[in-house]
C-alpha cells in the first residue's frame, strides 16, 4: 500500500459546513498509519501551482471541533479552470511534498479537477490516490441523496422566507409583494426548501419559481394576482437561474465564469428577482421589495444544521478511509437508509468521479407540483429531516371587535 503525505483543498463556493469536512479529513489523516503529514492547499489548486501548502497536522481535537463550526472556506477557495500547461507544475509540487493522497472538497467542477490531476499523475508514472468530498448548497451533484451544505442552506432559505413573509403579510398596506432569490444555477432544491415553513395556504411562499420549469410571464403574473386577491399580498421565491421557454436567463445576465457557467451575481448585471420585481410593478402598479442574499446562504454558520455538520465531518473521514483502502477516483456520497415515515438515517457510499463531473441532478418531476410553481408532499418528506424543526409563531385573532353595552 502507498505511504506518504496527504493534501486537501476546498474549491468553488463555500458552505456552512465545508470546514467540517476539512476537519474530518485532518482528523482521520492525522491518525492514519499510511499518511505521515497532512497538508492544505492555500486557495485550492492555485496553492498547488504556487507551492503554497499549509501544514495541518498540528491541530488538537478542540481546534478541530471549533473548525467544524467555522463558516466559509478556511483554506481559501478558487475557481481556476485547469488547462494542459497546469498539470506538469502541479505534479512537480505533489512530488516535492511526497503527496500520495489527494483530497478536494467541492462540486462537479472540483471532481473533474481531481480526476484530471490523478489521471495525469498516473500517466506520468507518479502513483497517487484521489478521493472527492461532495459540497454544494445547490444540492445538484449526481449520485448522492444530498450534498453536505444543502441542509444548512435549505434551513437558511426556509427561515428567511418564513420570517420575511410574515413581515410582508403585516406590511401589505405598504408593500404588496416580496421576492426572495436563492442561489442555484440550474437546480431548484434551494428555492423549493422555502416551502418547508409553510403550514397552510396563506403562509409564504405563494409562488416558487424553479430552474427546472421554464418561466412563463403570463402564468406567473396570474399566480401573483390570484395570491394578492386572496391574501392581500404575495410572497415569491425564485432560483437565480430561472430561464424562459427559449432558455434565456430571466436575470438577463450574459456574463460567464471560466467554466462557461452564467454568473448571475456579476457586477453591473441584474438579478432574476429584480426583473420579476419590475414585471409586477409594471403590470399592477404595486410597490414591493426583493431580497437577494447571494453568498450569505453559503456561510451562515448560525443557521447550520447539526445533522449537516456531522455528515460533512463523516464524509471527510470516509474519504481518508477509502483512500487508505486503495480506493481512488471516487467521490464520497451520502445514502439515505431510512424509508419515508421512519426516523432519518444515512450512510456513506461512492460514485466514480467521471460520472459526477459530467452530470447534474435537477429536482425530479415528482417533487414539483403540477402548476410548476410549488412543490409536492414527496419533496417535503425528503427535505423535512434535513432542514429540521422550524419555529412556530403566534398569530393574533383578526376577528373584528364589537362595541359592547357600557355599564353605568
């Protein structure tokens, strides 16, 4: 079996629990008989190219526990897209530090990076094992029940819409509608999570716009008008990546990143929520507001779910366990082992990196309501144990008081 050092990095956007996965890797690698030292990439693969590695082996149990609850990406992140000229200097650094175990925490682009680096090293005659650890608030990675980071981000969305929706209800004589935008380029898992706080039809949200369903302006405006007539206001949630029937982003963004993905938060651009706000205002003449929290959904540690923290840590440890056994070119997956109606339970599995890198996982049609603007009970059953219990609030009775007979 291989014996040498380990290297771990964090890539792409962060989550509230990405550092818990990092802590899991450090914890397991530090105890391994096959791993001598564990290093971290400063700013992901850019750190490898620059030879900027961090020694992560000196942290005690208390420090790792604190790291589990620390937001953002502790090592620093990057979205560098590798080209052919990058691989030779990467492998040179790996050889210099005797890296035989290569771990990265990220999404499908990150899994592609691991796959390509390990393949190039093998072709160059350098033996190394690579294992990916899933991460994305979008929850769109193929082959896993859910990704670490999604439960906490889903809870962030559910709480935000639950509470800002009450504000909109009570301020309906001032603002007639509110729009909350979530991150999520092509999958609706996050906007759908807003429905987890909905107990009855009047509760927010009233309209959910998912990237899986082409946006139809007339149908949308009709749904907004119907909710406004019924409840006195309308709460709308949209994914940032919603598109019209021709595939054009509603946000009208044309800026792309190095991987060819549309950047919906690009400087100078408009958001989907802004465009929807404009549509409603133009159509009905109402006043309303939009809420675009962008990356806050990715790093709100105060709303992190314990289940999410624990699973993320477990994924990090599982990655090291797999690598020690000689398993390479795979990503750790979370597998739900409980059936609907049973207490939630999960375990770990694997999927080939190549399958993850070249596929996405949109919401299944069975999770989307027939009207395309809400979710089904099947989705709520799926999401509820991940999001956890949400607060219950008190509602005053709105029964009009009657003037009574005065006593003399």
